[in-house]
């Protein structure tokens, strides 16, 4: 049997920022109940008192606190920003990866240049420095390019090996960036590093968002 509590939980879970605000206790439950009132009545198929919705919200808040208890993790990290990054997405083809091998002879890793090749099922994204864009486009001249993005930056955090085994860490990092209304173009993760690719207009906001996490 569907209850008010069931419906309220579903509506909150579908609104990640509402859930976040409840966890941080920075939301008015009376106002939220008023906002959800129509949806709850439609789902339940009968009139519902706003007070009942508010009580269901408060009960769910306690559930969220127990469910999402912060996992102990040391976010202390170097935070490295690299500028003038580009991101090119291309349709995956039989010869594509063989062509992309040429990039390893071009990119100067010793000077700290960037090259990340992210393989999807039907697409491949290549993230590298803008200085290599022409070389990359030459390599891809017979391939189907989906999108090209310039004026990007990378933000890289380096952690201990616990990063690989601790649940929720990537979520927390991405959440901090999302709270600043920053679009993430790519996420690159290894066992001790996490890199996010964002637009240069969001560079300082993104840097400060991650810096706050490190300083907590």
C-alpha cells in the first residue's frame, strides 16, 4: 500500500538538491511541504493535509542522516590546475585507437602536458592541451568528430590509496562542484587521482569548491 511517506521519499529522492538541503538542515519543511502538496495528492489520489507531508519530511530527514553518515576520509590533497585544455569527442571506429597511439609520441609528458583518452561503448573522448589540437585533428581527419570544446581547464586532486576503496568520495567531490552550478565536461579517475574538466570561466569557482573540501 502506497503511503504519504513513500511518496514523499520518492519526490525527495528525485530532487537531489532538496535532499542535500534536508541533510544540511537549511530548508523550511513547511515551505517544502507546500511545494510538494499537489504532487503528493496526485500520487495518492486523495486530499492530503500539508501537516502530514511536513511530518513525513521530518521523518525522512532522520532516515537520510543515518543513511548518509559521512565516511571517514582524509581529503588532504594537492590541488593542481592546468589551463588551455581541449576536449574532442569522436565516434569509435576500428582504426581509431591505432591512430591515437601517435599522440603518445607528440605529447610532452615530461613538461606535465595532458593526455587522457576516455573510451565509451560507441564514442571516445580525447582530453589534451590546446597546443596539440591541430595534431589531433590531423590524426582524426577521416574520423567522425562529434564535438570539440576549447577554453577548458583541469583540476586534479591526489589522494592516498584509500581513495580507491572508500565509497562516496567521488560523489562528495562532484557534489561540491555541482553546488556551484559548474558544468563538468569530463571526469578522469585513477586509483589515487581524480581530475575534473571544466570551462575556464568556472576555474576559480571550481578551485575554491575543492579547496573548501580539502580544508574541512
